[in-house]
C-alpha cells in the first residue's frame, strides 16, 4: 500500500451526522450541559461553545445551512439569548424562521431602520447604573473602535496605535467637556465640539475664538465650578490646537465621518437622541433573540458601524453580569463575520467563557479577516481565541492554514519495493517495511472534496471539526468528520 492510498482512503470515510438532543429542565445552564450529539459518545456542550466557534467555507459550501444552522438551532432550543448581525438581505427572515421552529418566535426583537425600535446608545451609556459603563474613556474607546473600522487600515501598527489613541482622547475630551458644561450627551453635540474648537494656536488670538463652541462650553463649565476645568482648558486650548495639523485633520475627519453616518437617515432613527430606547443590550440576558436587520449590503458603512457598536455594547453587557449555573448563555452570531470583526474581539474572547458568552463567526477565508483587523498577527490572535473550528468545502490559502493548524502526527507507514536484475537471470527481489513517520493529519486536498449540500449531494453538507485539547471518541484525535443534513432534505 502506498502512502497516498492511506490518505485517499481516509478522505473517502463518511462523516457522522449530529443528533438533536431532547429538551431538558429550563432555567439552569451548567457548563457541561449537552447541546448536540456530534457522534456516538461525542457531545457538544455549553463549555465547548463558550470557547468560541469559527466556521470556514467557500460561498455555496453549505456552512450556513450546515454547521451554523445546526449550532444556532441547538442554542435556540436551549433558551440562549442571541445577538444576530446581518450582511445579506433575507438573513433576518431566515433567523425568524429558525426561532419559530425552535418555539422562540415570541423572543425575537427585530431591529430595522423602518421599524419601531430605537436605541440611543450614548444616553444608554451616560445613564447606565454601572459606573464603569459611564466612564468617558470607555465611551471614547467605542467611538475610536468605530472610527478605526470606517477608514482604510493604517500602514503600520505604530501608526494605527497612535491614530487610535488620538481618536480616543479627542472623543473622550469632547464627552468630558459636554458633561462639565451640563449638556446632554449626543452625537451631534460631540460633532459640534470637535469641529468648533480652535485648530491653530494663532486662532486663540482671534476674537472669534471667544465665540467658538469649545470656548462657550468652557465658560459654562467654569460657571458650574467643574473640577475638570483646568485639564479641559489644557486640552482644548493647548494640546488640541498644537497637535500636528495632518494628524489632527485625519482624526477629526474620521471621527466626524462616523458621527455623520449615525446622523444620516434611516440609521439616525435607530439611535435618535430625541426618542426613548425600546431595547438595550441586556435584553439578550433575558433570553431575547435580537436580530439587527440592517444588512451591510443594503445599508453599507452606516449599517455595518451600527452593528459593530451593538456588538461591542453587548459584549460589555455580557462581561458585566454575575455568573452562576442560572446565568443564561448568550451568543453573538455573524455570518460574513469579516464585516464585523474588530481588535476588541480577541480581548473579549479571553474572558467571555467565564460569563457564558459565546461567539460564532463564519466567513470564507482567513484573508477576509486580514482586511478587517489589519495584520497577520491580529488575524492569528482572533482565530486562536475561537477554539472550536469547523471547516467546510474550500480552496486556497485557508486549506493550507488548516493543514498546518491541525498539525502533524506520527503514523505507521508501509513501503514496498521491487528490484529486478537486468542480466540474463531476470532475477527479482521484493521487499516491504513499516516505519513511523510524521505526516499531516489532514491534507489540503481533503477540504476541496467535501460535499456542499443541495440536490446533487442529497442535502448533505460535510465538515471537518477541529477542537484543540480534545480527543473525540469517534476518531481518537482532535478531528471529527461530520455530515450535516440541510433542512428540507
């Protein structure tokens, strides 16, 4: 037997089908609660899911109707709270159907620009009972995150870090100034402060500087006896106008672009400062299935930034709650996750497990993430934080990466030889031997041969599941070959 035949035989092996488990006693969620039977003796638990899930697969590979559908429906049946981010028109309708099939239709909160739901996120943070949420720096950091993801990636890590710190400081100082002056915290108000401050030291000598928005707010802060007056004057009348002109212009332009996108219709109605919020991130803790029906394809950058903001606030809400067996698991789900991934995700993933927080990200390739988070090390950090990985049919660099990720293992390999003399005796000798050699546990080519569902495959979608630190009983390795049956087949 040749080495290639061993691998070919392995590639042809059939995957196991998952089995949905019966309902259990509601209201408690120990980490070892079973969700799905992946294979006989191999159970997927809450503990497995809260380490993070990454699904890869080419367009049309069946990743959405395969592993994503099965995982999501298991969580719905178990009463999880959910935040759903959308990219394509029709995704929200699909999630509504899944929720109804799981008996969770009444838990759906569908948020869309032309709907009746509103969320004033600045007012939510400004009035939050948790003092940590109200810290101006934290609000500024969120605006900075949005600013970073509204512009092309910086050319270097150093540039990106400096830009992020400058943007966060500018937004934070604007929030401090508005609060010190007793003003309501709104996006248009922050925009007016940033655009209405002196941009050059010479402008401070101009009579019009006394009439600027910043100067007016500083006078109000002085009348109110603000303890921050000295530091506010130092920034808005010192650091800000003396900042490098190009840096200041770039940061102002990016921040005000984000603020402008949130004041454009129809997204403005979702975060209108003049309306009372009808939903908050903490709804997921009550078992609601919040679907953000503002798909990126339709609403583009404004829809994308709104969903990133909601994801960020929901992550923070998850990390603020107490934990016990009665703490309801919450998952954030994003198909086409490259539209929503940020640097903050792997920081969240480092601790969310303790708070029953789960992330399910699905995308085509690892290169999609590089565009989102900006560098190979950042992509590796993100993917390392999503421990449970499911690979569907694919091609290209992602398959190469998966082969290296799953790594090599020792295998007994056979070799055969046939030697024939060229003289008149025509004597031949045959030999065989066995040796232990290091070989990939999965070859790149196997990912190209996985079934992708539809009628040609009888509705079956293949996947290779990899979970570091676990040996599946079915395979005796961290790898499990699975076959998901699509709905309707």
